[in-house]
C-alpha cells in the first residue's frame, strides 16, 4: 500500500480503486459536487447512491443532471423505478429502487438496456439491488453526522 494511501481496508480492494471524501454543509454544495461529476461523466457510467432517507441523494442527482445540461426538473421517480432524461449531453437514467420488493421488477423494466447502454445511470438505494450492480460502478455514499450540524453531510466517492 502506498504512503499516501493510509486507509485501513477491511477487505481486499483493487490497487486502482480511488476513494474521495468530501464534506458539505449546504444542499447547494452537495448539488455542486454532483454537477462537477455530471460535467465529466462518460457514456456507460453507473453511479450508485447510498444513504438514509433525506440525506441528499436526490439533491446530488439533481447536480449530476445539471452537469449533463439537463434543465427540466429532476425529482425522485415516485411511480416508476426509472426516469429518463434525454435533453442533456448524454441520456440520464435515474433509478430509485426504494420501493422495489422483488428484483424481478428490474428485469421487467429492462434494466440492462440502461446499465449497459450509452447513457449515464444514477441509482438511488442501489444497495437494494446490489447483485445487479456492475463492479465498474462509481459508488457514492452520503452520511449525516448530527454532531457536526443538521445540514452537514459526508460524501464518499469510490471509483
Ligand atoms: P434523499 O434523496 O437522500 O432521500 P433528498 O435529496 O430528497 O434526500 O433530500 C435531502 C434534504 O436534505 C433536502 O431537503 C435538502 O435541502 C436537505 N439538506 C440539508 N443539508 C444538505 C446537504 N449538505 N446536502 C444535501 N442536502 C441537504
Ligand atoms: Mg431521493
């Protein structure tokens, strides 16, 4: 393990894996981090978003959408598992799997066309469908720490 890479891993991770820790204290800052990712996102990339209800997954997604040049409002898909936005630099496939009760629902919507397509996938509550997530996905976790304030968020990006 290299000198600058002094994190104690519990599991064996590939040498190439890069972890970024970020902290925000406003929704705007979380949005801005998503926006920066959206500007750089490439076709075929999958971003997973993990974190409790109300932590900021949709705010982060809205930032990614803005970074892709999407101007129409982005909200969590309520009645569908996936919401498609095609007006940006790349298609955005926004999944929210919170209400999934059976993984077969992912097959029913033809998820592979999105996961292995030419757009960018963002998946809120990806841990509920973890067996479907490719190893290549960028994994983003958002956490609160109430000792640091109500609006504090720690964002961990593993790619
Ligand atoms: P989720 O999709 O994870 O359920 P949302 O993005 O819908 O959560 O909501 C996050 C809420 O938390 C919003 O009301 C937002 O204004 C608020 N919030 C407060 N501080 C932050 C922060 N630092 N980053 C993101 N959201 C924040
Ligand atoms: Mg949400």
